[in-house]
């Protein structure tokens, strides 16, 4: 039960965005993928969720290959990707955004239960149900995007830069929520972040990417104390 | 003396005005069905479907054949709407989707699908010619096309025009319920607004798009069966309606179903009032005068979205 990425290579047009990347995330763990802008983090996540094709290599979840599968099929099998830029549909209401996984999920009782759990987790969403998602603040949109993913009862959550553009206090709140979800729901999480410090603090493992290649894979704690990583990515 | 003389003129003016309003509504209603068909396809696949005129006329020919065999307009209407839905779905699944799969980037992404629908329009019209010939056929209206009497004068608005209005209103109501109150409608809207987020939420966007084409095809099928009685049926019979439907959709901003209906009504009123009060020659130019004025005042159309979206 784990996410296994091995020798994965991805091209972005004529540019090699990800070069021969390998790492493993055991089930129930939170892995942070950190690196500067342009390191290929987003491209990696988009490939894992089926939005982008890989050039070579493999990626599997619980032994099944996930490369080449369609994003909607991966989502239905429990791999939810919360893309960057606060991935909500601005024209739909908060309630409608949350209802999207309920369209295809068979167990309607559990959809209702999951929805009430999400509203309990993010009470502000409960107060804004009939508002359009476009009217939410950045932090609220991020909560909505994560909340929508949770209603699908995911096993593997791929989060792209949830801290982007948010105030430090909100970032802290979102990070703590993610950390608590991993334990509470036995989730496996791949968290892509430029905010390396914040991400490594809540992560079990860390993968450091630079220009599409892995420069370090280790426990998050060790990476936080590694002088080279500190100098290059944590800024002290 | 003057009083006695003035009353009939006042009466004539009044019935003329009432007639203009009612015919505006019924022609606007037909434009609205065509505009809705175009907007539905535009929202789901970012294509202006010029083939819609061919699809609608083909399903009307199918309806015509049903009438020839059974004599029932109502059965023909049902068959035309259902075959319109099937034809729309088939065109998307086996013609448009393969085209979209093969072209990925460059200006051709915008051009090729539209040119493909134009080509398809020609092909469908040629097929109709082979099967039914090129001569004008006619479909008899199911209810009287004789005008109602208002204040002793027969006006150019009939029981049939009223039926058209009722049918279009019912179709709109069904669409509103479908889009706003059902899971299918939510999937259609989500896929139109943001295909990527819809996919990541587990919605089968490709199938939803095909459904959008099917609903558009059904709307076109209804438009054909309501438009052709009182007119003639020939392979190019719906071309003008396609143009008016397109103008109405653009006035409404192309994105909005509500906008398409409003655009169609504006067009219906403009055309009928211009031809009633100025000159019958203004029938065709009025559509474009309205279009140009609206686009100059509101370049995105009346209900267009402000932000641009990519396919």
C-alpha cells in the first residue's frame, strides 16, 4: 500500500521538466515535495493525476499503474488532485462545488456524511454554502478545494501549493488541517510546496527537486536539519 | 365626423401593434431554440456548430417522413426531437471528438473544428438531397394557422403561433430544471466552466460534452419541426434560422442560455417592428444592425463572461 514513482521522466513541450525521478510514499504518510519555482513540482503532480503524459518511467498506487489513466477514473479510484490556483469553479456556488463528487459516488448516505464532516472541519464553508465560489477569499477557496476532494473519500491526496498567496496565519491553519487529516482518515498525501519550511514541518518525508531532478530524499526531520538543504531551500 | 373616422384608425394601429408584439414573440421563440442549440455546443466544446442547420433540417425530414407514413404530426415531433439528440451525440462522439484528440496546439485548434462543422453541414445537406430530392416539401401545421380575430380584424398571429410559443416556453422550463436542479445539469455546468477541475472531481467530461451535443441536437430538432410548417422544407431551409440563431447567441454573449433567449427575443422584436413600421426590406439587415449595435456597446455580448476562457 504505497505510491511508488520510479525513473519517471516528463517532458513539457521541448523542455525536460522531470528527469528520472524516483521516490516512494508509504500509505498513511505525508510526503512534501519541495524545490524552487520551475523545479517541475506541478508537472510531476499533473502527471500523477492523469492530466499530463509521462515520457518514460512508471508510477503506481497500491501496485496498480496510474500512468496513462484518465484523471476522472483516477479520481473515482480515490486519487484526488487539488490543483494550484485555488482550484474551485468560481461560477458555481460553494454547495455546488462540494456536490461534484456526489454526482458519481454511489453511496449517497456517505456523501451526505462526508459533506457534513467537511463543513465541521471548515465551518466558514457552512456559512457560505449559497455564495458563489468566486466570491470567497483565497484561504476559503483553498478550504473549499480540499473539502471537495475529501467528499470523494480519497485514499491519496495530491496537493499543489495550498499555501500559495495566503496569509501566514491561514497557511498555518491549512497545514495543521492537512496534518490532522492524514492521521484521522489514514490518508496518504503528496504535498507540493515552495514553502519548504512549512511543508517539511508537517511532513513525514521530504523530496527535494531541483531543475527536474531529485537532489535529496529523506525523512522530513533530517532534511530540516541538513545544512545544504537549509542553505538552499529554507534560507538559513 | 372626425371622431367617427379616427376610431377605426386607432383600432387598426392597435391591432397592428398587437400583431407585431405577438409575431415578435413567436419568431423570437424559434430563434431562441436555434440560439440555445448553438450555445449548448459552444459551452461544452468551444465550437460554433454550423452543422446545426443541417442536423435540424435532417431531423425535420425524418419528421416529414413519419408524417407521410402515419399522418401524425405529434409522433413526428417526438421522433424529430429524439433523432436530433441521437444525431448530435453521434456527431460529437464519432466526428468532433476524434478531431479534438488529434489536434493539440496552434491556431488550427480554433479553426479546424469550426471548418469541420461547415463541411459537415454541406455533407448533411447533400445526403438529404440524395434521399428526399431537392424540391420543396411542406409540413402541415397540427393546429390552425389562420390568424386570431382582435377587435374584428384578423391578425397575423394564429393558434399555431401560440402553440409554438407554448412549446418553446416548455422547452426552456425543462432546460432550466435540467441545468439548475439535477446532478446532470451540475455536471454540464461544471464541465463547461472548468473541464479540468470537473475531471479532477471525477466527472467524465467527454461523456458530458456528448450529452451537451445531444441536448443541443434535440433543441434543433424541435426548432425545425416548429419552424417548417408555414414555410417550406428543402435542404437549405434552416440556413437563415442558423444565421439568426447565431446572431441571437452572440447578442446574448454566447456563454449564457438565458442570454441566448434574451438575444433571440431582442432579435425577434427588432426584426418584426422594423418590417412592420419601416420597411419589409429590413428583414435581413435588421439582424445585423442589432448585432453591430450590441457589440459596439457591449463587445462581450449582453450576458457574456468578462474573463476569457481557453478550450
